[in-house]
């Protein structure tokens, strides 16, 4: 099975968790602090839910990046993207 790269946009509490992880550690969700662990676990759960809905026959996924998006001046206070590989 070929690898496929997907990016999803999230808002709300998950995006807030990603932003907190970025502020807590240079490595963001891949850091070694509680904020990072929480954000990484919540990202994995969101990706798992996405996969169940859109790719029910996947073997595995690997989150490669989670990054907050600057929403200054927008109605949405928190927004982030999660990029992951599907196999």
C-alpha cells in the first residue's frame, strides 16, 4: 500500500492544545512536557476519527506535523493544521 499525506484543519480546544504545546516546547506536540503529551494524544484521537470516517481500510497513520494557524482578526480564536501519513 502506498503512503498518502493528508492535512486536516482543526479548531477549538484541539487547536488551543496545539498552540499551548508550541508555547511550552520548541518541538510542539513532539516535546516532552505535559502540554505536548496532551496535544499529541488529542491529535492522534482526531486523526483516528478522521480515518474511521474517510479511510476505513487504512493500516496505520503517523502524525508528521501539527501547527497552529494565526487567526488574528478572524472570528475563530484558535485554528491549527495536522499533517499525517497514511499507509
